[in-house]
C-alpha cells in the first residue's frame, strides 16, 4: 500500500494545497457571503472527491479498501454537486451535509492511515488529518446555529489545518518514493 501511495504523493499535495488556499481565502475575507462560501466549499468537496475516486480507480487491483476510497470520493463529488445545484439550502442543512462529509472523510482517512501504519511505523500525519475531519464534523453537529462568521471561521480553520497535514503527508510519501524505503516520523 505504501508503494502505491508514494506513487500518487502529488495527489495528497494538491488536496492539501487546495484546502490551504480555501482556508486562507475564507479567513482573509471574513465578510464573505454564505453563497460564495457554498460555492467555494462545493468546488473543494467536488475536487477532493474527484481525486479520491481517481486514487481508488488507479489502485483498484492492489487495494482491498478501494471501496472506502471510492465511497469517500463519491460522497465528496455528491456534496459538491448538491452545493452547486441547491445553493439556497438553509445553513443548518448545509452544515449537516458538510459535517456528514467531513465525518465520513475522517473515518476513512483514519482507517487508511491504520493500514499505512502497518508498513511505516510511527506514521501519524494521515491519522491527524482524519482526526481533524472528525473534530470538525462533531463541532458542526454540536453548534449548528452559530453565526455565519463563526461557521466561516470554523470551516476555514479546518480546511487550513487539514490541508497542512496533507501537505506534510505528501512530502513524507515523496521522501519514501525517493528513498524507496519507509522513513520514520
């Protein structure tokens, strides 16, 4: 699994960079309207889902957890499509869509990371990105009625942290690919 992941290290980097840019833009413009946030989030969820689907398809023959990747990817694509075709969804419903997507992504990231840990002792970055996704989902479910600025801050902070963790993971995978052997964290 590590060999296959190191071949697509760049996908983790792109996912991380997109998340960091999304998070930074949302933090930089806190007065952004909910409609723009919906479009930005929809684009992010859609692109993230596409990358996961591509990763699942590319590693279909070598991964036994390919259905988990495919499910997470399709969920991301679906959430992205929903946000584009139903942009006037109420804040609460949108938040629960986002929370469900983030929770599913977090669980799948952690499950995949546990499999990776069998090959690379001490690898924690993928687990931390999964935990960040789950914490974000729980906070959205516990506090759905917070104001738009609070939601923007929460979403942008999550995206930024998640993105940074994926960028770190991508460089760890690139290092493995260059060395051809596992590296300890």
